[in-house]
C-alpha cells in the first residue's frame, strides 16, 4: 500500500507540473498541458485505480497553492476524468474458457472519453452564462483585441471582426470537444503502451482493428445532432456532444478500415491513402472524416466487419 501511495504522490506532482506549465506562456506549454492526464493514467493502469485517485488528489492539492480556480479546473477537467478512464480500463469479469477473463471494452472507453469531454465543454459554457449572447460576450472579451491586431489590416470593415467572433461562438465548443476527446483517447493509448512496455499492464491491449461500439452509440449521436438544432446553449452543448461522438465514430471507422484491409497485399498503400486524404481534403469540411464516421456508424449498427468476415469465409489453410 505504501508503494501505491508514493507512486500516486509522484504521479500527481508530475501532473500538476504539466498542468501548471500553461502559465509560462511558452509555445510548448499547450503540448505539456495536453499531457497532464498521462501520469494519472499510467499509475492507474500500472498499479491500481487507487494510485490514480491519489495522483489526481495530489495534483489538485498542489495546484490549489496557485489558486482555487486551478484546483477546480484540474480536478474536474483532468484529474477525475483520467482516474475514471483508468478505473474503467482495469475492470474485468470472469468469462468462460478459453477466455477466462473479459476486460472492459476499449470501444466503450472511447465513448466515455467523448461523453466526459462533451460534459466538460457544456459545464464551461454554463460557467460563462446561460445564453448564446453571454457566450458571445465572453468570447468578445477574450478574442476581439487579438483578432483585430492580427486581421485588422486585411479587413475593410472593422465590424467583420465582431461577426467573426459571433460565428466562432457557434463552432468553438464543438471544436474544443473534438480536441479534448482526441487528447483523452491519445493519452489513454499512450499510457497503455508505456505500461505495457514496462511489463506492468495486466490486461491485453487490443489493436485498433478490434475496437467495437455498442449498438446504441449511433442512436446517441443522432440524438445529439437533433439536439444541436435547439436554441441557445442547449443547442451549442448538444453540438459539442455530437462533435465528440462523431470523432469517436471516426476512430471506429478507422478501426473498420484497419480490420478489413488485414491480409491484403496493398494494405500499407490503402491505409496511407486514407490518412493522406484526411490531411489533404481539409477545407471547408473534412469529407473523408465524414465518410469514415458513417462507416463506423454502419459497423456499430450492423456489425459490418462480421458480415464481411462471414462472406469471405474461413481462411484457406496452406497446402
């Protein structure tokens, strides 16, 4: 038990330092900030969820020295979500032979990450006010000056900056939800790889091609998309949830592509083309991401990989 406490204290201190680096204003600070959940996830996966909880509490206590706001933001936006994902990742239940033990599915962890970060964005919106006008006013206070300095010479009408900020109020929450979700999933994957290399990971870490979503995931996405048409912050918060769930289905779609191309001679070229298309076709909408997300939804609803595997039949034994 003492080892778990010491490991948790060390990880919490590291997480606090990563989070506090944002006050330096250095260009690398945002990267360090995005890695703040990593120490908590590492100890939660490699030692126990108690170590992760101690790490989250330690980091929050350290940041409380800087200010109560730092403590609250870290605890509810970084520490507790990271501990919860680590706790879920280590959940297991007995299964009949030859499986022996069934671990919490990675696909559900990705869905948890998407929902948690959408809730964080929604809570942030509520802290700024209860209407679209209050959100726009908050963004004007933060962005109006920097945007006028950056774009003032390029805009004929100064009021265009105000209109741009008003438009950003509609899209920034969704973009933030996507960014936070990808960061959470990336940290979880990186923590799993680090702990696996160290030999302390008790569960098998499945490859991307094995990730699956429950059938209700597309219905949840559809409900969030429908909610995004509602007025004011309800609609904006729903759009953040829709965006985070959509990027989760994009990850599932990539898993489908990885699975379906296994064993194909041109697999490397196909995967490289898919990822290149995501990067190249990026304006005004990343159309490849939309199609890949639809592929993920199809797989969640109809088990696309299972249908294709049954059509292909069992692999032919070598003669």
